[in-house]
C-alpha cells in the first residue's frame, strides 16, 4: 500500500499550509494531529485553518471533542487509525498534520494497556500541582517509580501525573509495564514523517507576532466565555499554550502585558521542545524551511519520491 504522510514541526512553522498543498497535489485528506485543535470552541489561539482557506481539502479530527473532555493521545490514535482506513477505502492519501509528537508516537508505537483515567484522582493530583507546583509531583513520582522519574523532568507534568495515577491505580510502577505494548498496526510502517525546521530567529519572531494577534483577536473573551460555561480551568483544553496565562490573568494572578509576554515565552519554549522531540523520533525527513515557502512542497515531494 502507499505511504501515509505526516507533516510535523514546531508551532508557527507553516505545517497547515504545506499539508493543504500536499493534499491538493496528491488527492489527499488531512487528519489533524494537534492536541488543541481537536477541541470545539477553542479557536483563537489554535491556528485552525478556516474552512474558506482549506482549498476544498477534507479535514478530519478537528473541532470534534467537547472542551470539557480530557482527550488523550490513546484516544486520538484510535480515532486516527479508523480515519486512515476510511480515507484509504475512498482511494485517497491520508496526510497527518500537526505538531503534537506524542500523538504521532501513540500511532506509530501503541501504548501498553493501562487503566482508564480516574477523574477524581486526576482532580486531586491537579489540585496538588496547582498548590505546590510540578516539582512536588515529580518528587512524589521519585518515591513511587525512580526509573520513570529519571526519564521525566518536572516540566513534563502531564506524563509525571499520569505515571503517579498509574501507580495509585495499579500498585505497580509504570516503568515496568513499558514492555507490554501492543504490536503497531499495519499502517505504522507506512508513515513517512516530514518535519519542518525553519530558521530559529524567524520562527520566534513569527511566534511573538502571532501571540499579539491572538490577544488582539479576542483570546481573553474566548477564555472568559469558556470559564463562564463551566469548563474547568485545569482542563486539557485550557491548559494549552496560549490559554493558561489568560486563565491566570482572569484570576488576577498577573496583569495583561505580563500574560502576553509570558505566553510568547511559553510558546517559544514549546517550539524548542517540539524540535527536540522530533530529533529523537526514528525515520524523520527534515525540511529546513517554513511550510509556506513554495520550495517546501518541492522538497517534500522530492524526498517522498526518493527510494531511501
């Protein structure tokens, strides 16, 4: 069977634009691979491509989860597997587009079996994190599972928290269960991963400018509406970059200029971590430019057609 194309890279690198161009060239359909774009009503800071700008290309797994739901990488991988099959049954090419490396890994290397999320336990741990900081959670994990704590930093608090949950729910360390992964699906070996790596200074300038635009376009009002609708401030949706500092502003924990500047810094750091993540992934085809550069499409097609 033909390749499944994945286009990844840091935020603001032009993944969506390149994905649409590739889909138009190859008669493909896009599967969203961004952990925030899956949510309905989370719009201003997500860079979702408007319908009018999609060039008629179908987009899947976007705007389909309620913001109150803590949608996981395993959930996404299950939906993506189903969607890949549907697209290929129509004779089209699946094109995964987005920067959430954990989603792609879940698709290429399925997780080991684990208990369903205990929402009460998660809420308790989230309250501890909010009150005492992610470093305290990391210290708890060191007691339960030193091997896992060694591989995770305090900033990687979602995975730290999940490892603690796993131990409390099963009585066993998560590090001992990593060898129990399911075999990857047939599609995993057909994924050809392209990662954008544009000039860092220009990327950071784009991130700063885009952050200013998001705040000017009503980001604060959007977050207030979500909170007023009962979406928890500690939900996955509002914990995303571009949203968490707005929540702090609305709580009175920082002023608006500080929220804007901290958001810029958060997103720049996130972009750097995204690139670090993909450098550790196997079989990456690098494109050293922005996705909206016309040469990016030519470079991707050249690498796609290469036998190596």
